[in-house]
C-alpha cells in the first residue's frame, strides 16, 4: 500500500505585543528615524506586526502554535514521531529548536531537527516531512515555522525594520492512504546570498560581522516574482494540475506587491489569494502556516480544496507545495 501525507490540523500564535504602523513610527521617530503609515502601507501592505517579549524564545511561540494544531488534529503530543522546525532565529546555536520544542511538548523519542531556508523554510520542512512519511519513517509529524525576527532588525534602517514581525504557525501532517500533499518543488541559488542576509556569526564568545538583517529590496522583488511563478507552474505540472484548478494560493506573506504580481503572472484572481501580511508583517518561515491556519479557521479553506503553498527567501531559496486539504 502506498503511503501519502495529509494536513490534519493547523495552528498559529502571535505574541501579545502588537505594534500598529503608528506605534512603530512613533518609536522610530524617537530614535531619529523618519517614516509614515502611508509609506509603509503603500509599499508593503503591512499595517501591524507583533514583537515577542525579551524573555520569550522561538520555541515558546512554536509550542503555542503546535498546541493549537494538535487540538485541531485531535491528536496528542505523545503521538508525534517527527518534529521539524523551520526557523532563522533559533533559541540557541545548538541543540535545535525542534529538540527544545519536543521537550516542552513532552513528545520524546521521534526525530526532531531544524530546517534553515529562511522564508522558504516551511515549504522545505513540509517537503521533507512528506518524504519521511511516504517512506514509512514517520506516521505523525509536527511541521512548524517559528520566528523572532524583531531581534535581528536594524531599527535605524527604515527600509527593513518596518517589514518584519514575530510569530509561529504549525501543521500536523499524518500518514494517509489518500493523497494530501500532491507534489513539491524546491530550489536554491547561492549566488544571490548577499541580497538578503544576516552577515554575522559567533566566534570565541563574540559576534563577528554584522548580526542584523540586510536586504536589497529591489533585487529581492525582481527575483522573487520570477521564481515564484516558475515554481508554481512546476509543482502544478508534477501533479497534473492547471492554475485554473487552484482554489487558494497561500504565498509567503512578505509584501503585498510580490503577492499581487505572482497572482497576476499565474492569471489567478487576487480574491483567491490568502492575505494576512497586513496584520503581522513578514514573519519569515512562520508566515505560510499562519496564513493557512487563519484561512482554515475562518472557513475560507475547506476540506477537499486544492491549495498552493509557496515561499521565497534568503539563500536564495524558493519552493512550492501543492496540497489537497
């Protein structure tokens, strides 16, 4: 009997501290950085973001999202035999945030590891979990995207610090006799490493380099729109589907203009694109599962519908996953 994987539960979590554009503008102005709500909304579509408290770790956000996903799936943590956390802001250098999360969940014994593909991380993680379930290595997996990007932002750079927020999203992926994940498509091109990066590291107990986010926005935009279209068409071809078959597109919630351009290239009406970036900004690997959870819980995404998940991020990485809910 051939095994497949299906999403059986979704969950998400945003830290309580919410900063509207007006709140952030006021904080930045106090430090001599000028911007405005109109400037942010026009260029990004973002109206608010959430920042984690100083004593909160990435695994804490992940724990909340996973608890909601487990409840939705009707399973308990002890049932989970695989945990994959996609993050660029882990709790520590090692062990993995996934291992820390596993302990907090009380779900010991199964495999647990992190995936680092920045904003494409959740798509990468789902693809890996799907493969492990299909080959019989796991039966029930938690796939998580969790980030605390507020700690790697340069708040003197208005072109980047207004874009990002913190949060976590998770799905339960279970073995099934009927297809859920229909196809995946993953790519990377390291020659673009410099256009979106945090060029710092730890050596001898000190930070070496620059431990804050750097981005060439125009270069990222041009590359993102092209590769997202290519990946979407590739994953559809693998599954024997057409763009007209898509019920919902759930892209990485980076920038409303990138999402609009991608939908236009795919000739997909924008009212079939799930948009949550206005409420939480760019939450990197957390954005796709958070948007999926929002769409499921609001009743937009329904069982049996065809959903295209796709992300693009630093590395440069990109990819897509086509699922039947």
